[in-house]
């Protein structure tokens, strides 16, 4: 059975998320937030899954591949894609959500879709999308990759006070999918 999932993304003032295949910013506070949100579980016996497109996988620094303390799942159309043994491969988001629902060694508590633009595009329109963890960065980084989001199907449910780091201001926002957001 496919399981529900949340999205996590950091976005600049132009809805930019990436530039030349990478993150155009290095915001330690946001990296910590990402790690905390995607890693923490209520049950000590459980683990979370992070789902990403192949290009986002390629963009991760070698020392963080796979992202520790989480089951990593990479979406690719390439059946020959070679990944480390512990990393799951899925031919699409639905397959990743099915894998997350299958009993494995450890129970998967939550699933986070962590990009990039192609995978967000599918995830934002998916009926099993529950929540968006959105870091709003108040700066234009001249991105070449953007998130295409329409908040009509979502309610803002939380917003942190403005954070700042080396002159960059940002805030952590949470949106919840409205019950009818299944078109
Ligand atoms: N700001 C943020 O929070 C954030 C988060 C993540 C990533 N990013 C940035 O986003 C950029 C990468 O995004 P992107 O859109 O170029 O790439 P992406 O979504 O990470 O990956 C695209 C790849 O995913 C696979 N794919 C896409 N749709 C598929 C489908 N329907 N079925 C099966 N496989 C599918 C394909 O892999 P194959 O080519 O192998 O078939 C495709 O080339 C980078 O700049 C990265 O740094 C930003």
C-alpha cells in the first residue's frame, strides 16, 4: 500500500530552488532544520525515508551519500542506475511510496520528498501529499531551477520567527494539505 508523505524544500524569493545542479546557498540553520525534520521519529524502533530525484542524489556531497539515519530512495527511469547497496531505487514516486509501505527490517514512520524540481512537480499534485515544510529564504539567488507550486490546496499552519545567518533572512513555514487536495 502507498503511504502518505510530506515535502521539504527551501525556496528563494523567486521560488528558485537550485542553480547549475546544486543548492546556490549554504545556510547551516536550514541544513540543521532539514536534518532534524527528516530524521526525528516518535518511535525509537522506526526510521524515516527520504525520496529524491536522481539529479538531487547526484548533487549530494559524497560524505553525505546516503543521508545518514534515514532510508534513502532515488527515483530514476534508468533501470541500470547503480546505487549503494543500502539505497532504494524506484521508477516513480508511486513506487517509492509502495516501497515505504512494505514491511522491511525497520518500520518506516514518515516519508519526505526532498526534491528536486521534477519530483516536487509530481509530489505537489499527489493525493497522498500531507504537508510541506517550506523554508522561505528572503533573497534572490539567481536560480535556474524553480518549484512550481499553487497553494490553493494548502493551508499555512505554522511560521517560525525570522532567522538570520550571515545577512540572509529566512523562516520555516508549514503548509497542510486541505482534505480536498486530490485533483
Ligand atoms: N532548494 C531545495 O530544497 C532543493 C532540494 C532538492 C534539490 N534541489 C535542487 O534541485 C535541482 C535538481 O532538480 P531537477 O528537477 O533538475 O532534478 P531531480 O528532480 O532531482 O531529478 C530529476 C531526475 O529524476 C528522475 N525522474 C524525474 N521524473 C521521473 C519520473 N516521472 N519517473 C521516473 N524518474 C523520474 C530522472 O532521473 P533519470 O535521468 O536517472 O531517469 C530525472 O532526470 C538541483 O539544483 C538541486 O540542488 C533543491
